[in-house]
C-alpha cells in the first residue's frame, strides 16, 4: 500500500491565508479515508514555514507527495490527493 504524504505549511502567513481550514477539511473527510483504505495511506502533516511566501503572497502552500500547490484550497488539495491515490492504485 502506497503512503501519500500531505504537507501543509503552518507558518504564520499560510495559517492566516487558510492553511488550518485545509487541515480541518482533510481530517473531516473520514468517509473518504475509509473509501480508499487498502489503496493508499494518507499521512497529513502540518510543517513549519516552508519559506516560500517571502517573495510572493501565494499562500497557503501544500505539498502532496512532493508536488507543490501554491494558493492551495481544500478542493485543489483533495483533488491532488485523489489523483495520487488513483495513480497509485493503477500501478499495483
């Protein structure tokens, strides 16, 4: 089973731009987690500032298996997670 790492920047700027809402949205989708259990394991981690917003105001930043999502929203993050799960399921 493939593990998918979702890293949500929890720096001050990203938090003010909605990073905690993204974390809440991912954690609140328990039925989604149940539907994909056995296909992929989703690990969600709040990480310290990624230092990506120094030159831009594009936060919040999220990485899904290393793929950076600037100006992340719950919907775009969930779409990226589902896409990775489908890619993973297709390889097994």
